[in-house]
C-alpha cells in the first residue's frame, strides 16, 4: 500500500485525481480545469505511475488506501 506522502502527487495531480474519482472524463476535466485534454491525459499517466496502478479500478483502490475517498458518500 502506498500512502499519500509516499506517492508524492502534485496539487494539480491531486485535483485531477478527485475529478477522476468523481467519474469525469478527460475532456470534462480539461473543460473544468481549463487545461488541454492532452495535459489532463499526461496528469492521468503520472498519477497511475506514481500510485503503481495499472487501471482506473486500481487507481480507485489506491485512492481509498491513501485516504482520498474520505467524504465520498458514493463508494461502492
């Protein structure tokens, strides 16, 4: 398990991660954050690498373990 401190996400990566956890697409995240879709995809790639996740499902599991899911009422 990787802790928040160990994975060292930037503030922007944490922001993108929260949008991913809210089920937003890269295009939607790009619109919300006023970034290009390519930049959002690069952030996604870095987040996956830093968390050692291979898929979005793995990323969600890591996010739960890292404490990013606190306050989310829709965790299944």
